[in-house]
C-alpha cells in the first residue's frame, strides 16, 4: 500500500490523470522494454528466467509461464487460474 501511494499519489504529482514518463528500462539484452514504475520493471524481470533453470511450465491456455519448481507453479495456478474449470 505504501509503495502504491508513493508511486501513484505522490505529493509532487499535479494530477492522477497525468502519467509519469516511462523511465525504467529492462537491462536484459535484446529486450529494452520501458516501464513507468520500478515495481513493474521488477515484475517483468522475472519473465527473463534463464532456460537452464526452468523445471515446470503452466499449461493453462494462453499462459505458458515458466517456474523453477512445482511449488511455485502450484501457487501460480491457485492465484491466477483458481476460477477456471
């Protein structure tokens, strides 16, 4: 909550509608994606897990996220796909 308030409702911002310029660039070679908030960059950086460290993949249609162990996959399925049948 504190991070959200600092990023979105900072006292220095003049308006909630006004967006801060994108300024956080992914350091992964060949990626170059840019994010407005460092927290979004950190979440994105997890998508660059090296293939040699991968053990499992989510097979839900349209997902295909990779995880390093079954426990992480199970936690992902419970949080992201719990309402799917």
